[in-house]
C-alpha cells in the first residue's frame, strides 16, 4: 500500500541517503535561505526550552558557580552579621541586578545545555555541501575541539579558588572583599571562555600542519619564540592578570603545543614514506617555482618537426610573394622593366 513505511522502503531510503553526493544537495538560493530559517527556528526553540528549565534550576547552578568563592577562608569574605564562616553571600547594588544575574546564569546554562541541538542543526546545514572525506575530517576536528574547550573550562574552574585567594589576599587584615554578584559572574564567565578558547590554539597548529601550510621542523625552530608568545598571551588575555593565572593558562598551552608537534611529526613522517608527487617538492620555501609552460609547444632549435614546419611556411610565403611579383611580368608581355622588383 502506498505511504506505509515497509522495511524494504526504509532500507531503500537509507541506501539513498548513504549515496547522496554534493551534486544532489544543490538547490536555489531561496531554498538554502528557507532551510537556514527552519534550522535557526529549531535551534531557538531548543534554546528557549533549555532557558526555561535552567531558570527553574538557577539556584543550584548559582551555588555551583559560587563554590570557588565560598572555598576561601572566612577572613577574606565579608558578612554583615559576622557569620562568614558559615554563610557565603554575594551582593548586588542595583534594582534590576538580581533579575539580570538570574537571567544571565540561565542564558549561559541554556546555551550549554542546548548545544547538541544547535550544533546538530549547524552540522546538518553545512555537511550536504561537503564530500565524504571532508565530513569525516570535519567531524573529527569538531569533536576534538569540543573536548579541548570543555577541558579548558574545567581547568579554569579548578583554578578559580586559588586565583581568588591570591588576589583577595593582598587586602591583609584591614581590607575585606564585598564582591558584586554581577562582576563576579562576569569574571567567572571570562575565565571559562578564555581558557576554553585558548586550549583550541594547539588544534589550530595541528590543522595547519595537516593542511601542509607549515612543517614540524619549522615549528620546532620557532619553539622559543612561541613559548614566549604563549606566556605573553596568557598574561594579557586573563581578566585577573595575576602570575598564578598566567602560569595556569600558559603551562597547559605549552604542553598541548608539544602534543601538536608530535602529531605534526607523525604526519610529516607519513608523508615522507608515501612520497610527495608534487613537481615542486624539491624546491625550498624561499625558491620561486618555474612558470608552467607547455614544453610540447615550445619551438626548439634543430627539432625536425617544428623546424621543418617553420621552413615550409617560410618557403610558401616566399613563393607566394614571388608569384605575386611575377604576375606583372607575365601580364607585361615579358618586358623586363615591368618585372624588375627592387
């Protein structure tokens, strides 16, 4: 019966999807825009549903974000009733700050919780234009990038308490911190985001090596400068800019950079075994490649085919010119004055 999903029809549908090519995914611009609109709508619906759920569970998420501050000694936290040892309180100083803090926490948590939905929609919109090997490589890099970002965020969360203790400890006995909840959340958000994105830099280095842009030998020759630039980058981008946070970001980036060098070394070794079929493989990076002329069409001195053709053409042109000059002689009845060509 038509319309009933029988096993044979399901198997045929799966096989059709497996053999789908880039040419099959071509469609007009209006169809692409319509698909993009639908996928953005699905992603927004998933984000809104996750935001509602996260707004309900916001107190638990807020306590989790506040835990690094609560782990500090009671002498570094302010409490108006003198119960800092048992209570951990953040303060707000605006009328709308309490609502905006809850809304900000809910939105950030919703973006993380709904990430499988909007990542799938983004992936489904991009992959029809990719070949099978491109999908495989892109899926691998996306998975590794997500793992590295999550690792960086977890590492930042684990170092928050030590960094806060170091920074707030400069107050001594005469100063105590009264932290604004909005600023504290902005600080935590910046730390998680910066650490997560910074852990992606070694993946970028490995991608450049796999693409053939830079070799491992060249990266090793730049090692000292790159380590120096890593610590300069860590000192500039961290919101607190203290030595502990700089080391906490710079040292893992150096370790991940060495891992990227190992991956690049394995890739260069694999390429050397396979051999480079490029005609410019023997050229150095500073040497200009020759112009790509077709050597079969170049005139060569002493070559029979091209030289004979050239002489034959010249003889034909000479004979035609002589014939044209001899015409008047024939027409003039053999008068030598008419046939004199100077």
